[in-house]
């Protein structure tokens, strides 16, 4: 009798694992075919919940301010707290499959779902781009290696897909910015399409602006003293380094600046409010001098 019972348990466990792998395969296909980021996160939460029978599955992604905001949840909720990415100990909330949740994971679960929540919390970071990672948060009914492995696999698939959507979105945005600068260069300042593009970037074409146009220097470098080791490490040695520094320093010193960076040039549209044109020009000159000094 004991042998028969053990065989039945093994059969149930094997059947459960096969069903879980089947659901994971379907989920991977859905993730790959998602047409948008919103569709992707909904597929991940519903598919993960179906695969392991979790009580809760939630995805948090970073907003422009670095705060993790709820993007999709099963079951749905509208009272999710925002999490400062810097306060989330990503390395300490992830545990090995089958291991009990760490103290940091328990505290994070309490922040998300309250102290009276029953279940085993599982977390997996979603590394997307240059910003802080997102977070896949799952509340399982029991502690078992199978669901833990599924959560880890789903997080990996989702992170790759989110990076892809982020890259596509950036490329589209870059093309929109390029088209806007090209329209300005053609002098189509009164067209309805140009005004619509400007409104998208929060730009009032009736306001004064200063255009910054930078190209790689093709002449001989100026004679300068031999830099120290520390200065040499900080040098902007390539055009990509120069463009990145120019964009960062311009947008930091003059918020609202729109930049179009390319392999052979960099253009920027800087708002110069009436009465402050000289001050804005001086700031641009100061940025140029720092770039020249560091390159």
C-alpha cells in the first residue's frame, strides 16, 4: 500500500511539472509575440499566475523619476504603493529555488501586501535598460522548487522582451526627434504637423530658442600639457563620449532642451526665454568650454 501511495504521489508530481512546463512554454510564446509593453506585462502576470497557481502576481517598472510603479497585477488592484528603486534590496530578496524567503523578502512583501498576508513571497528583478531594474513579485501558496524555477524563468523572458520594447521605443523616439529637427531646418514652421510635433515635446514655437550644432573636430588637436592618470581616465576620447556628455550637461543645466544625437553631428534646441537670452547663451558657452577641456 505504501508503495502504491508513493507511486501515486510521484505520478501527481510529474503530471504537475509537465503541466507547469507546458504553461511556461505557452507563456514564453505569448511574451515573444506581445505587440506592446502594456500587452507584455499583462501576459506575464496572467500567464505566471496560471502556470503556478499563485495568489498574486505583480510587475513593477521604474518611472522617469526612478520610482517602481505597478504596471500589471493579478488580481487587479489600485492601491499598490510606489517603491523608490534605491530602497529595494534586489540582491537580497532573491533566494534559491525551494529556500525560505529572506528577511528582506519578507519585509518587501509586507510593504507591498501588508503584514497579514499569507503565502510565500518570491521576487525576481527585471533588468531592462540603463535605469533601475523592474520587479516581478509573486505570492505563492506553498514553498516548492517548481514554482520558484518558473518565476525565475518568466522573469528572464520578460526582461529580454522588455529590453527589446524599450530599444524599439527609443529608436522610434529618436526618429521622431530627427524628423522634427529636419522639419525645422526646412523652414516649415507654420505647418500643422510641425506644431503637433512641437506640442508633443512641450515646445512653444512662438518662444525664442538657441540652436546648438556640434560636429566632430577634424583639425589638429591643440597643444596641451600631459594629463595626469586621473585626468586621462576622465577624458572624452570618442565622439560618442562627447555627445553623451554634451547631452547630459545641456539638459542638466538647461531643463527642457531637446537633443538630436547622430554619428556625425549633434543638434540641440535650447529654450531662451525673453530677457534671459544672454544668460542661456553664457550657460551654453560654459558647457562647451567644459566639453572642450575634457576632450
